C-alpha cells in the first residue's frame, strides 16, 4: 500500500497517514489552525490552502466545488472535511 504524508505548515508537523484519510481527521490531532464547523462540506469553515501535492488529493465533489466558489476560494484551496489524501506528500495550511 502506498504511503502518504500530510504536512501542516502552520504548526510544522508532518504525519504519515493511510491513503484515504481526510485532512480534517489529522488537523485536529496535531493542533493545526484548520478548524471546522459542520464536517459535511456545507459551511466552508475548514477552507484549506494546499501548498504542495494537490495532485495527491481526491477530486472535489460537486458540493465541494460549489462551496469553494461561494467562498471565493482560490484554485489551490480545498475543504479539509471533504478531500482525502490518496498518496504521496501533501502540504497544507489554514485558508
């Protein structure tokens, strides 16, 4: 199974994660500033800027795309409760 790492640049912590892990699952554990409200992809609170490795994340769903556009998110922004790390290295910081 491919290994994946997730780095939270705001707290300078890198963790090994199983492929398929949602960013929000780890951000809480490491104390990153990536917070959440609903966990359902509706509120936009967990907006996350992908510094590196966007190609290693799951494709955004129609719901995530809508919430990102409503929040005027940039092309490197994702919702931490929706996107999953599929493998490789991903670096994120709070949006």
